[in-house]
C-alpha cells in the first residue's frame, strides 16, 4: 500500500515522481561522469554546432 503521506497537493503520488526519487539528478550525474571519462570537452570544441559553443563553461 502506498504511503498516504506522500500524496502531494497536486494530487499525485510523490513516490512515483522523478523529483522525489531523484532519478533525473542521478541520470544527469552519470551522464556528466561518462562525458568526462570520454573527454567530450575536447570533441565539443571542434563540433560545428552552436549548442556546444559554451560547453567548456559547464
């Protein structure tokens, strides 16, 4: 049975929410770790896409 204390004001169950479970933050951390491990910063410097113009600032 789901914990009734985890029902938010929006009416949804917090236990299923990505904010409550932290899954988005965990995936973001893992992606950043993988990009660093593969030296993506160097690759982003030579990619001709404007989306990577400020990648070094991250």
